[in-house]
C-alpha cells in the first residue's frame, strides 16, 4: 500500500484529476504535488498569471500548487508541494528517489510541461522508467468527480507472476471495489475472422482452455473471502481487448502488471500495459512487483 504518492501537476484538468484520484484512492498516504519548470517549454498561458505585470513562470507554478492545496483542503488532507526546474520526466524520476516515493499518479492528456495528447513523451518516459507503480488518469477533473472510487475494477491476467501481483495489489489496496479478473485469448488472425477451421480451430480451443485455466489460477490465488470477484474471458489482441472491454462494460479503473522480470516478459507484458495506459478511457494502474516490494 503506497506510503508516499507524487502527483505532477501542470494546471490542466487531467493533472488535477490525478490529484483528486490520489486523495480519494490513497487516504492514508502522504501526497506531494510537483510542478516542473521546463526551460525548454514554449511558455505559460498568461491567463493563469492573473495579468500580473511581475508574473513569472515561478509564480505560475506557485498558483498551480496553491490550487492543488485548495483541492486537498476540500478533502481535509495535508499536501506537500514542490517546484523544480529541468526536463520534466527527468525531474519526476529524480524526485521519486529523492522523496522516497512509492507511487506516481499522472494526468495523461494535460498540457505542457507534464503531459500531452496520448500520454505525451514525458508521461510515457515516466511510465516506462519509474521504479515504482504508476497510475495514469486520462479523464478530466469533472469526469473523475462523477465516479465513486474504487468502483468497478478490471484486472487483466496472463498467467504471469506479475499479473497475479497486480491482482493482489488491487485486492489489498481497494477492498471495497468490485473486481473482474479478465483474460484475452489472442487467436491467429485467420481463425479470428473465421477463414479457417481444422488446426486453427483446435488451436483456438486449446488457447481458450488455457485462458480458463489462467482465470482459475488467479481465483485460487485470492485469499480474502469477503471481496466481490467475477471472471471474464474474451478474444482479441490483448491491449485492444482490455481497452474495449473496460469501455463497453463501464469499468472505473484498470489495474494490471507492468512487466515481468525476464526480458521477453518485459517486452510482451510491458508493451501491452503501456498500450492500455495510452488508450484506456479510465485510470490505469501499472503495478511493478508484489505489494511487499519483491
């Protein structure tokens, strides 16, 4: 369970939505709101500077953090704030270490300097390189306020220890949630379109049976007996199937493993996780390692 969460804020509705998500989802954690002054940025919108002739980017950052503190006060929470200068992704990664952070929450469609459309290169760099678990929040603050977290949580599993760690994390962090453990059966293209039977049909049956076994294993790993957990099996390319299933069935967030320890696992699961984080319409938490830090 996170003890210290850092939330980069840039004044965008998505970054402030990330702060609201953090305050609601991690009520016992210390929270730091970070604004990064990017020397390579094209500038800050003058409307945020209150037409102050003495306004500077530093003052712009201070106003953003003042707004963040006001939001925290609405939830009766204390909020640490920090302003740093440098390339945003590098500063965020440095602060994770310097502040002993164990979770990062990023708004995914904010304006510069923290994030841009489709995550943006800064947020993508943080998701890929952060040594701790991350949550990507694509919705606006207004959208997040319409949700009742933890809500309905989709937990994709693929049989790896990393995906089971994500399930353990979700159950431990959000005991009041309603969970669906999900597996996507990725079938050969021709079989998915119904162009062939025979060998491919048999392969499809075997892969489906394997998927059901993966779901069974995941359910057996659950130690708590007082949580609401369902299972779902669907067919399709994993990242697309996860995103489409979450959108079609009204999930409030997704929790999944970020990657495994072996190089092939990092490439395959990491690619799926990053694609889901980039495309999902709801908050996506990518879990690294088991909750105990293994």
